């Protein structure tokens, strides 16, 4: 099995210390987290982690189970890039005089779907969203024109075939939940998992 | 009946009446509601309000004052192992809490239910490097099933309820609750204790899936050489009877991991012995001969499997476990039976055919005969002048008849004791399996005795391990608890020495350990003792130890350079097991 990008989506309680509890599952195994984002989810009070790593599926599956084992974690999913829609946000700070002087720069920015969010006398901040390659490309483009600062957010992702967590949560809250909630990929998709 | 109902409702009413109490008192009230009777602990600055409250609960809560917090947590582990209840520990902040770390790691890897209460500095001092402040939550995160810091007393009842529920349900484990001093002191309006029976983000066990039971049964029914390997899950699930019915109906040979030991009586005809690095010959060798490997409540530790790419490759694996993260972790399961084995085993037993495997069992017996001739005979009935560890265990077996609780430390004596000790009853083998914690046995034996007051508890410890926690002789002295201690003294750190002999050209690097006069040390704590080095004195010495009314320390000088065999050398497959 070769390594590829996987996005792990974790639904959790909003609990102090849980970020560390999840992060050390990776660091203990000396696995680098490419990016990590925590945010509210579609369900009030439920938090959502999006973790990007570059690993084999077998490793990712084991990691997801270790994460799901944590008491304050409701569910952990992992998906390949084909199974999700994702975005990253990037900010670029560029000297304003260059933008105003060189028409070419403005055109380049437009081509890359960037928009100005702050314009000051000394600098201008552009924002763009997209996949890493896209935001990376713009760095390359802006570098010759005196890119002052660059920052990129973690990946946030939506799972294409997920129906969201509302109905799942209601199940979790029941004392005797339906099978769907206590599903485990090796119980539900055994055929896929056990072809080795 | 009516009276009972009336009483019940009156209790409910009384507990629903609000009263003002401190956080410390709320904690102790919670412990009483959880059925706690024994606490192992050590006071200090940041836990003083709890100890102040404890002064009023002395009649209901038996607090055992240990000599070191590590002793407290190992004692609580021993207590949990023999009693089946949650072990409870009190320790103060800073060094008190950090001294729990080894025991927490041990309990985490060996799935021992513990609730550890640590004091913490006042909430307003958190993060200021206050006196005896340590970041206990973050230090203990990787070695706890759950941990939580309480900074407000009103949280205490619900958090303690959650702590007990988490510690004992599902796959058990240690929980740390760190309570800031202000929360211990804080008075609040207390409306009674409600135990926890559900946490929405936590599934201790699944609803058993029938289709997997059926698949497992079909696979087992088609097997020609089925082999059962079992671990502590059988004991933790209180499924000893269910397990026995399963193997007896199926006629399977069954071998145990070190923590599964005592779940099945040693002399059961289908008990074929111990798995792993120093396990028995047959179980290791024939792991690579069976066609269906039925793993029950065990986690395929590397000390059990040896090299994974040479482990049971010919077999189809049925893995019964309550923890889904264990399934497929080290060994791929053909059929995962995820669930509590108390529930899954009877379902499986109902579907399997009643069979016997005389020829297959004979293969184990033949291996055993070979092992007796090359290893066991010389270990149990040696012709050498020096005593062996094995003969001490044999004498002990003959005198206790297999009814004692045996607590072992880590090293050669542990392997020998687990290989040869006889057990009639479950929850009789207490040892540090996964973590391999030297210094575990003495405090664990104290706790084991508190957890099984009516049973004889014998601690078997090496000369090295004993010196790691011998301060707990003070706990024995002060509590008067009866623990029988056998030190198997080979004047070496024997297991490391054995490896240095076998794999490092006998370069004995710092394994030559000197010991004090153990009997004199015990005497200093008013504990009787004796030392033997002659075979003719051994039996009477053990007998005297067992009959003595009180704790007793028996030092036995054994051969200095004896090795534990068989052995699966590291990096080898189980079938490459060496008999010498």
C-alpha cells in the first residue's frame, strides 16, 4: 500500500485537552500532521476536527480507530481526496506600489481568483481559497513582486457522501443505539476491508 | 415489598434534599456511592482539604497510607485485579502525581480499572509554576483512558460518576481526576449522587452482530486443528464459565497469555499452557500448525507473537475483543467478533458442534513431553546442587494446592512463576504484563490482599525488583496486612544477564546487583523472615512462611546463572522456539 493524502474527520465533544489527546495519537507514532483544523460542526456543541496526513490506508485506519477509542470522540472518518471536497484559505501581503504600478500583477491576481481584502498605502492583502497547488502557484507568481508575508490555513473538508451528523447524534444520545451508530468499517464493509 | 418501596423512596427523598458541603466531602460521598471501601494514598499540600474531609469518613473508607505514591497505585492495581472492583488512589499535586505515572502506564496497557484523584494547586495559580504544580492532565493523557481537571466543586459528583463508569466499563483502564485545591474547599449546594450509565460519545461495547457469530461458528466448525488462545479479556469480562463451556463443547486446546493465566484452571485437560517468549513449547510451535486460531480477549502483543510475518500465517484468525482498535492491529482477523466475550462466547458456543480432537491434543502432549525432558524436569526436580526458581514454585504449589494468589514482579522469576504456578481459581495471577514494571509486586501484593482478604497472597519477587519498592514494607508494618514474600535471589538482574549471555557474548554489563540482608531489612519493619539456600530446608521454610500468623519474608538463594527456557528469541517466529 502506498502513501497518499487522507483527510480524517473527527466529531467530538468540545472538551479542553482533547486536541492534545488526539494530536499525541499521531506524534506517538512519529506521524506528521500536514494540517489540522478544529471548528464547530453542523451540530451545535459538537466539534469537528479535520486532519490531513500523508500515510498508507492501513496506518490511517488504525489511527482512526485509536482516535475513535477516545472517550470524548463520537466518530472518526477517513477519506481520500476523491471522496471529499476541500479548500484551504491563503493570505498574501504584497507592496501596494507594485500592484498599482504593474498592471500585470493585478491581472495575475485576477487569474488566480484572488481578491483584495485590505488595501493600505504601504501594502495590500489578497485572499484566495483553493487546493494547495493553487495557492502555492500564486506564491510563485507573487514572489518576483516582493511578497512580504504569506499564510495558509489548514484544510477544511466536506465528505461527499455524508448525510451529516444530526441524525447520528440523536442515535448516540440513545442508550441503546441502532447498529448504524456502532458501525465499524470492518463490520459494515467487510468485503472491501478484507481483500488483501 | 411495600416497606421496601417506602424505604427506597425515602432514600431517594433524603438524597434529593440539598445540603451545603465542600468539594472534598462531595468526592468522598461519591466514592461511598460507588461502593469504594479501600483507598491507597499519600497526603500532601494540594490534597489536604480532601484528607481533612477524609478524617470524618475514617469509619467508612479504609485509607491505606503507603510509603510512596508508586506504591499506592500498584497496590490499587493489585486490589483491582483480585477484587474485580475499581482501585482508588489519592495523591497530591506535583511529585505526588508524577509518582503515579509508572502505575498509570502499567494500568493502561494491562487494562486495569483505576480512579486516581490528584490534588492540584488553586485554579488561579494554574500555569504560574506554583509550588508543586505540574501539568498532570497533559502528562497523563497518553497513559489514561480518560482524564479531567476539576476547577469547580459543583462538577465533582458528575465527574466522579463519569470516572468510575469509564474506568470499569468496556475495556477497563485508569482515569485521573485532577482537582484544584479551591474546588476541594469550595462549598456548594449538593443534591445527591447519580451514578453514570451513559456517555453519548463513548460506546463501551457494541450490540453483538449475529452474522459475525455465525461466520465465526462456520469457520470453527470446519476446522481440523482449531486452537484457542486467551487473554485477560476473559477475566475482565467475568466470562470464565462461558469460556470453559466454549472450549469444552468445542474440544479445543487452549493456551493463555500471561494475563490470561488463572482464567482457566491450570490442570484443566484442555489447558495446554503458556504462549509467548517464555511460554510452553507446544503452544508456540503449534500456533504455526493450527488451521483456525481463535483469539479471545487478547491483543497479540509482540511477546506473544514473536515475528509477525512468521506468526500463524497458515491459520484463519477469529478474534473476539471488546476493543475494536485491537482487531486487525497486529494480526489480521478473518472474522472479527467485536463484543464483550461474556455475551459473544455463549452465542458462539450455541452454534459450534460438540467435538473432540484427541490427535490434535496429542500433538500438544508430545511437545509437552519433549519440554519436560529438556527443560521442566531439571527446573522442577533439579539434580544440581543449587536451588532453582522452579522448584520453589513446585514446593509452593504442593503446599498451597493452587489456591493462593500469586503476585509476581518482572524478570526471570516472573516467567518461572507463571510457567509453573498452579491455579484453581480465577483472579489469582497478578503481574505486570504489558509494561513489565519492576517494583510492581510488593505493593501490588499488598493491594491484592486487601482485595481478597480471605485468600493467601504470595508475592514472588527478584532481588532487583524488590529493591525498587521495598519501602512498602512500611505499609505492611503499619496496616498489619498479611503478605507472604518470597525473594528469589540469584544475585543478578537475571533476565538481562540471560540476554547478555545469549546475545551479547556474556558481556555482563551492570547486572551484578548487590543486596542488603533482606531478612534484616524485614526485621527492621517488624516482619518475620528467613533465608534458605539448601534444598533440605526449602519445603519447611515455605511451610513455615505460609503458616506464620502475619506477613513473612522468605529469601531463597537460587542458582546465579540459570536461564529461563524455552525461549522465542527476539526477531524470531514462534515456531523457532528454543528449548535450550
